[in-house]
C-alpha cells in the first residue's frame, strides 16, 4: 500500500511538471512583442556577464525547501508542493523557448546544457522531496480522520529522506556558486 501510494504521487507530480513545462513553452509565445524584447535584452545582458557572476540559489532553496518541509507537517504544504512542481516545469519550458527564440537551434542546445548544469540535480531531488512531503501530508490527514494508524517508522523515513534531499541540494548549490558560471562559460560558443 505504501509503495503504490508513493508511485501514484510520483505519477501525479510528473503530470503536474509536464503541464508546467507546456505552460512555460506557451507563456513566451503568448507575450506581446514589447515584453519579449525586454526579456531578450535581459537574457543577453545576463549571458554577457555570466563569467563575472555566481549562480546563487542557496538561500532561496534553503528557505523554500525548509518551509515546504515544515508546512508539510500540516495540510498547507500539500498545495505548495504541487505549486513547486508546476513552477519547476514552467521554468524549464520558459528557459527552453526563450533561448531557442533568441539563438535558434544553438539556443535550444544551450538551454538543455544550462538546465542540466543548473537545474537537473535540484529538480530531481526537489521532486523526491515534494512527493515525500505530500505523502507526509496525506499520512497526517489520514491520521486526523482516523483511517490510518500512526507509524513512527514510516514518518521517520520520510523526514530523513527530506533532510537528505535538502542537504544534497544545498551542497550542489554551493558547488554551482563557486564553479557553475565557469562551467556555463565553456558552452558560450553556442550562443556567441
């Protein structure tokens, strides 16, 4: 029962992420030209300055993921976990369509490389984290409704999984902070 429920949660969040990806792809297409131009100018400026900057998501990820973990102790975490998966899918779609519109096929390849370098680890572990958080919320709801007996062992495993995912994401964010820009600079030939 436990395994089949977590598989259903993973399947559900996969669908939500795909919907977010599609929304991200459609979002830029539905924008007016003035807004597209502003986005393209900002991206060009960011790419020109990427070598001198840092990819700094450490504080954002710590706050968001820790908040989700804590809010998952109560029912509020359930819709927020859903939103995080939708947002992650949206951001991937938006990055792909924007860089493709700006730099054509080279932009598409650069966007895939950018996503793999800067987002793949985060999205993978945040996906596991949100699924665990949702399972935790559902267990709490079922315990409240008295349809599920409290199982300290399963809840301990969920907490450990969440803390492990947050720890891995923080370590990877620290790695990206110091060398992420240098790695991306290697692939700048695609968009220059």
